[in-house]
C-alpha cells in the first residue's frame, strides 16, 4: 500500500524533536526501571511486593493501549508523546515524595500509562512521515535505546549517593521530554476510513497478523530475558558480573538488529520476521542448556537478541504499512497491546510450568514454542514494506 506522506514545513525540527523526546523519555524510563524497585527494597518492601508493583505497571500499560486507537481519532499523536513525559515525571516524583503503598501503586499505574502513550504516539508519528515505516521505526529504536542504556547506569550511580535523588533526576529528565515533543509536527487526528474497511477488524488481515505475531514474540522474548534468564544463569553459578555482561550482550544485539533491519528489501519482510522469530526462540532454548558455560551462553543470547531486535522494528512496521493511512494509529496500538500482553502473560505461564517441570525444561520449552509462529508469519506476505512516497 502506498500513501502520500504528510508534508512537513520543518522536517529537520520534527526529526530532532522525535529523536530528543525519545532519548529523554527513555532515559527517564531507564532511570525509573532501576530506581523504583531499588527504592522499594530500601523502603522495606519484599521482592514479591516489587514483582507485584511491576505487574501493576504492565496491567496499566495494556489497559491504556486498548483506548489509544480511539484517542488518536480525537487528539494528535504528538499529544500522546507530550503527555507521556508528564505522566512519567509524575510517577517518579510521587515516589520521591512518599514511599507509602498507595503512592507506589499510583506511580506504577502512571508509568504503565506513560509507556503506552509514548510508544503508541511516537511510533505512529514517525510512520506517517516520508521515510518507510521500517526505517522510521529503526531510527526511533536507536535513539530510544541510547536512553534506555544510559538511564540504568546513571540510576546506579545516583542511588549510591541518595535514592531520592535518582527519582528526582528521573522526574526532571522525563519532564524535559515534553519540550521536544511539542516541536513535532501537529499531524491531524485519524478518521475512520469511509469505505473499504474489511469486516472483522485489523486482526483478520494476513499482514497485520504477521505484525502481531512479530510483536507478540518480541514481547515474549523480552519477558523471558527480564525474568527467568537471570534466574537460570544464577542457578548455573554464573557470577553477577557475568550475568550482567550476558544480558547486556543480548540487549546490544537487539539494538543492532533493530536498526540494521531497515536494510531489508521490499518483499522480504515476512521472511525476515520468520527467521527472526526462529532466532529469538532458538537462542532462548539454547541458553537453557548452555547456561553453565559463559561463551556458548553469550552466543545463544546474542542470536536471540538479533532476532528480537528485528521483530521490535518489523512488527509494527508490517502492521502499519498493510492498512489504510487512517488506520495506522490503530495498527500501532494493536501491536503494542499484543506485546504488552506477552510481557504480562509469559512470566506467569512459565511460573505455571515450573510447578510441573524443572525451570530449565520450562524455559527450553518456552523458547521452542516461541519459534512456532514463524510459519504463520510467512503467510503474511501482504505485509511487505513499500517504497516511501516521494512527492
């Protein structure tokens, strides 16, 4: 599907605003993802409570995403990006003021809403421009990844001095993202297509289903990486420093492939998604049986990260380019909802399996199951990436 991009009288300012808002928001988010759980532990909450707080954020993110397609028919996608910075700033500032239970729960609700608004708004905004969806999302993923990498490192240094300081810095950085967000082009809200909309919604279109599979698999990979992968490595008696390096290797590989996938040629999107799903799942499965040896484990995690990074970009890109221009916001919101659902459900599913089989077997099985949708993605051949319109 081809479409004429929205003309921009200030393309450089829009691109700068997109990059800076992503960098600052994700830096604030990276600070918060380390600072909030550590401040909770320092305040006397148990590890189980910290896990519950994280689940509250995930539920909030998934719930808010259900309403964002309708929201973008009333407000500009720029508004979502700007509001996300305000919500994240409020989330961090609230816990800096009080570590009581209610402020913590409200902070997690706000963080989940901020995540949903930012990613849906930012991704929707860039795929409406002149670049192809894959290249636009790759650029966004690169700048956001820089913030996500810098934030946790800064949080660790700040918490050593003063835990509250880390939260206040996170609040200020998040708030600053509002400024470049307002420099984005004010694109018109979406309208429902007047005709030609297939019955049954977006999920019934093959290319959109392939994009949903890609986003769901990437969310599943991320859920495993953030939960059971460190547990397996620890059980294999890897040191904390080695575990950190191995997780970093997976994240670095993910960043590289999320940007490199922009070079995928038109017509190869479904094949690229299928291969990436296999790589993400096979790498996780291989890790479960190589965890005792650092080098093979690093290779397994790097392979899985390469697959997951490509899925992070290709999932929403395939869905967005396979629909009517007025449905792009809805397509991005739907892929984000599927990813958020995977982040919530997969750890719970593995926990259920662990009650029956050993953890290593459960994660190996999860990795194998993760690769199953690859064949289904190949059937979404309609989701090829068109060339960008030039006029």
